[in-house]
C-alpha cells in the first residue's frame, strides 16, 4: 500500500531548506565542473530516499523504524510516533519522525532533525 504524506509545517520547511541547499550546491558544483557530490547533496538524497521508502513501506528494514516516545502524537494522544533513520553510522545523523494519520492511508511527517 502506498501512503499519502501529510506534512507538519516545520517538517516541510526543514525538507525545503535541505532541498535548497542541495540544489545550490549542485549548481555551484556544475559550474566548477567538480564531479564529487557535496555533503548537502548527499544529505538531501538520503532524506528524500527515507521519505520515499516511508511512503511505500513504513516497515522497510533499511529505515530501522521504531517507536519514539518523547514526541506526542499530534492527532491522538494514545497513538505512537515513530523514528526512521535517514542516515546511519554518521555523527549527527538525521532522523525523520512520523505517525499514521490523520486519515486512513496517510502518514504525517512530524519532524526532520538531527538525532536527539
């Protein structure tokens, strides 16, 4: 089942900032004819991949999804919030926090932040 995404305002803003940095970096890299991708490009690629995997299968093994109890569910207090890995084995790795809902077949992206 493919889920629809619902974005928290701050999560969407964080995603857009990462995307803008990656696009700016790519443009500069192409001008200077460097071949190796920058850190910003790599980070955005990893976050985008994580979100695409969440949309297709929130239980994908590469996401290492697990419950995260420090953030309350914005829709139902008794429901869980989950953490998915956008990066692994990286100091200051990025994580995507999400929950099911508010409607059936939807996943809400709550936050995209450095590992707390």
